[in-house]
C-alpha cells in the first residue's frame, strides 16, 4: 500500500470515528429529552361528569407539565366492574355511593382518599318542541309513549329516577313505557333525538343541551341523596400524583367550572 493510500485510509478511519461519536452524542441528547418522565393519570368517572371534567382538565397540565390526564367515562356500575377486574385506574368518581362502597368493601381504595365531591339534581326532560308533556303526571297519558331511564342497577341516575317514580306512585303504571339506557348521556340523546318522549337525567346533563328542556325537578326527599364520591385506587401506580389531582378537583378553580356545568360542590 503506497503512502497516498495509507493517508487516505487513515483519514477515512478518523472521519468514521468522529461520525460515530457525533451520532452517539446526538442520540444521548435525544434520549435525555425523550426520557423526560411524563406521569399519566387515568380517571374513571360517571358519564354525567364528561363535559365538566374535560373543561377543568386543560389548566392542570399547564401548571403540571409532567402530568397527563386520561379520562374514561361510563356508567358508574360499569366502571366499578372494570376496576374490580383489574383495569389500570388511578381515580374513580362515581355518581353514587353504592359503587364506591363496593370497592371499599373489597379493599380496593387507597386509605383516607375517599371523599364526597359533588351533588346534583334529577330532572324530567322533553325535547324543546314537545308541548304535550308539562309535568310528571303527563307521563301516565298517551303523550308519553316512551320514557327513557338509565338502567337502575348500574346507572345511578336511573336509580334516582326510579325512586322518584315510586315516590310519585307512578312506576308500576308506566313501567311498560320505559326504555332503559346504558348511561345518563344515552337518555339525554334518546330525548334530544325524539327516540323517547321524555326522560330522567341530571340537571347538569340537561344544562349542556339546547335540544331538551326541563319540565320538572324531582324533590330531594323523593330519592336518595345524590352524591358523587371520589377516591384514589389502591393499585394506582402513581398515588402521589393522583392524590394531587384529586385535591385540585376540590379547589375554587374547579368549583367554578363545576358550578357552570350545573353541579354543586359538597362541603
């Protein structure tokens, strides 16, 4: 190998060395950036909380950029079953005490994190163009052929509605007209689209739709006290972050948003 070839080969070796070193440094820098830890908190919450929680969530990551909030909405009973079956949930917000009680009895809640967060009201709704149904009593007439309720066994709003109808001594009489829904938002949709003539939802649900109107509000003594309890789950992989977000949901900033959406904070 002549001198020129030896120098060229040596230069190539040196160049390759610096390329490899440069790539390694770039990789290290990229790795350090991408490895910035983001804590994801999964919140399973009653369907009636969807709009309020989605409105409350954006300001939180602005102040806590290392945290990402993921929501899972559904009927409280379905969410309870998911948790019992091992779903990776950090915080559970039910629309009734029954589901939280069941999880507590199975020792699935992180101790001293359970508290009552919100309350609500049960209302009878019809579509905005419905002029025939004006009171609870009209549910017994031919003006109401289909009445939507959440499934009482898994949907707290359906349970409260059934209790209200029992208090009115109307449930057995209108039972053939009842159409059960998987959650309270489906009830809202049934009435808004005309697939049901009337339905029972929370005041907060009726408040977000311009396609339905409230006919009557159920007296509080006609049904069990409406309570939305909250708790951090025992199997949470980030209990400290979960507790911090749970506390945020009780502060004045969150309360203002909840109030806008028709909820009342428990004190």
